[in-house]
C-alpha cells in the first residue's frame, strides 16, 4: 500500500510504502502534545474509491442510454 503523510505544522509531504511508513514512524513521533502531528492518507484506498465511482457512473450512463434506445425503438415500431 502507498501512503501520503503530511506534517500538519510544516506542510511537508512524504510519499511512502508500508515498510517505509513503519520506519518513518519509528524515527518520528506521530503525536505532539497529545495531538496528531501528521495527516495520513492511504493512496491505495483512494485510488480504489475513485475507480469504483467511475464504474458506477459508467453503469448509470449505460442504463440511461439503454432506456433511451428502448424508447426510440418502441416509438419507431408502434407509432
């Protein structure tokens, strides 16, 4: 898995895989004064969600196009 880690104070961004992330947090503390010091984004899950949204959109468009075509065929044959 790939991660994007952003330091909340400085805005520094790190792109790391799972092993690098574990090493990064062994060296750097994730908490500062009881609050999270970093924002952690799982890029692999984000990519999967984005692909799922695109596939849902394509499926909905196919249903809409099929119903329009069915309506046109009905009008052509019976009117």
